[in-house]
C-alpha cells in the first residue's frame, strides 16, 4: 500500500507546492507516496460557505467550526494518524518523523484564523503537533515541514538507507561542518584532518566538531548527550555515545 498524505486546508492550491521538487518530488513522480488536498470550505453548508465563527468567551480572531472541519475529515478518515498543526502542540522531532514514515500515511489538518474548535480535535483523536515556538499565518507550511521530514525517510526516496541514519537529530548531536573543493578559499583552509586520508583522524575531528556545535548551540541536546555518554561509561545500559553525523535537514 502506497504511503499517502491528505491535507485539510482552506488553500488546497498550496499543495504539493515545494513537495513536488527534489527528493520528495521525485518520490511523488515515482509513485513512492501520494498526496491529496481537501478544501475545508467545500464542506460548509450555508450559502456564504462559512467555515469559522467568533470564539465563545470573547477575544480576537475567528475559530474554525467543529462541524465543518469534521465533515471534511470524514471524507478521508481511514485509520491513518490524524495530525493537527498548531503552535500549542507537542514539538515535532526526527523521532516523530520516523514514526510517521513507518506508518500508512497521515491526515493533516492545517488551521487558520485564531484556531480550531477543540471539540473536533478531541472527538477525532487528533495529535496536536508544533514545528516550533512561533506562530505562522496558517498550518500549511507546517504540514509541508512534517511531510518533507517524513517522506524523505520512506524506502527508495533517498536512495541509500544510510543517508537517513547519518544526520543531525538521529542522535543527540548536531552536524559537523562540511567542506569541498577548493582546499583553500579566500585564505581559509579546509581542516587538515579532513585532507589526511586517515579515517580515524577524520572521525575524531568530526566527533569533536559536532560536540562543539551541540554544546554552544543546543545546550538541551548537549545535556542529553552527556547523560547518554555517562550511562555508557558506567555500564548502566544506556546507549553508546552518539556519532557526530552529517545533516540532510536543509539539503536540496
């Protein structure tokens, strides 16, 4: 069965958008995954095609109606996990992307306005997910982020299974820096270890560079990494120290 995503949105024309290019686009063209976009407004029943209303209790903005959203969900609900993209959701992670890729696909609800009536989220057992501590104009871009992260992990999309294992967030270390030709550019030389041909020296340099980046940029990941390293050193059954790995997080 082909992995499939269905996005519920007020702007179905936004999809597949960037997902039609690069790795995800090639996977889509090869039939490795499928995507559909349903217009929530098509399920409004009044002549104005109203999908929102003022919030109970007052306040700014409008709220997407539970009844309209639920009718849209009913057209695609088939047992796949349902995701509601919202700033108040649990943080999206690489581990979550792996879980999503291992399943049959996703149904994603992209909110707009002030939010979505909580009753439909709860009634449908939707998982609330956030891609970061900031607010977007709508959930469509967030849905694309989740799909890009999950689809690239599907079998055959990246081409080499090892690519998915050797990147940031697969383990609690950020990526090490990358270099290519020329060996010297504007007076800046590539680190000597990378030119040595000594695989042990290269691995050691990459480990140290990844540790430095993690310690200075992501103290939360650094604390996790230190804890795992200590557990391993003391033989308490914790996982082995993470290898510094290259990230394809922003790769084309």
